[in-house]
C-alpha cells in the first residue's frame, strides 16, 4: 500500500495521546514492553472487525467503527474484572480508502482509549480488499482473581447490567433502510464497555461467574451454563428491554456489551453499580434437572426451552 509509512507515522503521532504507565515501551521497537504490577496476571483478548460483516461504511461513521472496535476488547477485559493496559491494532486497508476515513476511525478509537487509559502500543498495516481491523487488548487482574465463566453454582441468581436489545433494534432499522442518526447516545454506534462494574464485582467478590453480552443473552448465558456445568431459568418479564427494542431482540440481539453475572442467592447486589442499573433476571439450576441449558418462564406461567439464536452477522442476513 502506498503511503504505508506516512500512515504508520500518523498512527504513532495520534497514539501518543493515549498512555498507560504499565507501558514501558510502546510503538517504536520490535515489541512493546509491558510492566505488570507484582502479583498481577496478564489478560489478553483479540477481536476482528470486518467491513460488511461487523460494520458498513454507509451506515457507520468511521469514529463509531473505531469506538466499536476497541469496545469489543475492553468489554472482554471488563467481563474478567480486569483493568485495561494496552491495545494493539492491525489494519488491512483498501488502496482507495480516503485518508479522512482512517483519521475518523483512529480518532474514535483513541477518544475511548484515553477515557479508559489504554495505550495504543503497537500494530501493523497492510493493504486489503476491504477494511479489516484486528485489535488485541491487554489488561491486568490480581493473580487468581479474574472472574471466569465457569464459577456459577445451582441456586445463584443471574443479573445483567443496563438494558438489552437496543443495539440489535438499531441494526434492524438500518437493515429496513431507515436513516438512523449515529448519535453519541445511541449505544449501537457508541457502546460503553462496563469496566467500572466489572472491576467492582471482582473487588467485592460478589460475582461467581461473568461474561459480556456480545453475541446475545441466549448465546452468552449458554456459555456460562456450559463452562459451569449448570442450567438456568430466565424470567421473561424481568429482562430489561431497551427503549427501542422488544423481548425477542433483548434475548437474542447482540452487541449490547452489557455484563451478565451470577451471584449467590444471599449476596447483596446493589440496584446500581457505577451508575449502571443491575437487574436480576433468573436463576442458575442443576443441569440434570433440565433437558436444555436455558429455560424461560413466560408471562403465561409456562416454562419452555429457550433456543440459542444470538447475533446474526450482517453477512448472513444479506
Ligand atoms: Mg466476551
């Protein structure tokens, strides 16, 4: 790609606005050097953002694409109860991509990076047929304290942060050809990684298991059930539904980046953590009592198995 060096210089210049004291050496050598606090473990997560699959240039402003790209990684760090340190960004870019797009993308990503003190500390650039952004986010957590998916026990209550289905509802509008203003307050375009909530739940030792809802409640709860060897029951009228959404989207829509966690029945869970609403939506049960991992109690009082549908990628909807 022509101008690769210019772009790398630009990224380096812009990345200087994001800092984290754990980064001893960022962009500028063969490797970044990270310094973990003694007694801490390193968290690493990686996510791919592909044009046409995760975003469309005609729907998503470049700043929103950059914001969403970093949110995916930060949300994973939040789901472990970790503190983010540094991110690494590898880009595949079409030769005819306007520089303004790249600028907007980096600005969107770095605004979020500064907000959560995560340093852009390395990456790579190559030419590609469509925009490809691969992000690695690192974080730290006290040794042995990361909240995993595997800790849920029968009798635990299931909680979620915020409200669900809002991102999928916006996506549905976009697919229907409606013009949606990509405002900062629309969580489809600018989702918030729940780092403060994750950190609080880890520090307070309230959560027995945790995951971020990236693929949809039904799919992500299934991951917790499978890793913990348990089943679960959801109470349909307890699920917090986003303003523009419905129960179907709240259960199966993806990309809300809220947290789902479990806690013992007796644990005192605040109704808000760091200003984010916490809602109890169900209960963990013994796996052998059920034929399917997730049951749902409907308004009619009937319990039925919940299919795992989850997030359908743009590509599959075309
Ligand atoms: Mg995740």
